[in-house]
C-alpha cells in the first residue's frame, strides 16, 4: 500500500490563509524533489488551481523551469453532482494519486461540506491556519464573554475530532493536527497574550500542536500572480527585486516546514 502522506489544509472560516499555506507547502516539498499531488476542493473559488495555471504560463513565458505538482481536478460534472457523488469522485482520485506520489496536499473550502469531511478523514496531517484573532479562534473553541475563560471545543474542532475517531476505527492510525498562528502582525497585538493562553489551553484539551504560520508579508502577495512563492526565488526566477525581507520570508517558510516535520523529509526517489 502506498505510503504517500495526505496533508489537509483546513479551517471552516474563509480568509484564514489556507491557500497561501497550501501553495507554500507544495513548493517547499517540490524543491526537495518530492513528488507532490494537489487537490483544490474549493470548487467555487479555485485559488490553488489559478495559482498553478499562472505558474505554468509564467515559467513557459520566461523559458525557465521549476517543479510542478500533479494537479488532481474533479470533473466539472462531479463538481455539480450531489455530495455523495463528489465524495466518491474525490476518494477514487485520491486513491490513484497515492500510488504515484510522496505527498498529497488538499486545500479545503471555508465551510463544512461532505467532500471536505472526506478529506479530513483521509488525512495523515491536518494543518489549520488561523489569524491572530478571537474571531478565528471561535471555530476552534468558545470563551466566556465575561471572564474569557475557555469553554468547550467549537464546530471545526469537532469536525477534526470526528475525523480522528473515524480514522482510528477504520485502520487504527492517528491524524496529526497542527494549528498555525498565521498572518501575525509585525507588532504585538494587545490581545496576543490572551489568545495565546486560550490556544495553548485548548491544544492540551483536544490534542493539537501549535506552530508558526506565515506573517502578513507583501512578498507573498507579490509572487502569487506569477504562480510563485519564496521557495522558487533564484537568480533565474526573480520576477520582483529581492531584498532582505525576502530572505526573512524564506526563513519563515523553512521554520514552517520544520514545525510540520517536512523539512528534509522528501523520500528518496527510486533509481
């Protein structure tokens, strides 16, 4: 059976930075010579799909090469079909991809859908980016409005919890879960300490790890239209002028990969 790892980037809130994290994980792994497949389950917005289309066009226009993943696209007919048919189409495509690649990265929509639940159930690693805000934290856990004491786990935490239970019952394997503090402001926000304490407390209660995400840097937005990330920058691939801020961004991506245990983890390719 294939040992391809399935990485699901998920959060039921839109605007948390899921696609940004997914594309950086893809390029980070691809430049380690890993065979990567990607699935964009946000069938309406398709940010990941547009990123890859731009990547192909820019590389071809510039006459340079950079690694490309295997893109798994659900057929237009399946995307319009009832939830059960979409899930069946996704599961068949995922099973086929796991036979040929080292990693499958799945970008999920900002909402609870049958195919998103199926993706979480298939995950080996769930990566949940959240902005530095109690608005984002609300999908993970509740807080008392008077004391700000931590309450019970919230709707998205329950989704991952249910996926973990189903996975354990199905094959006895566990799902690793890491929550990334994404898009942190450069300066300390006033509520940072209070939010940190609640995230850490919830992580101990329901069993996720907390890791560093990506700051809100201009370079990430600058490179997106070209289908590129900071992992791609080189003397041959340089659509914008490089500065010390870009060096810091590359180190930030390296720290993210290390937190996810993906730095230097690409399997050796067969001869």
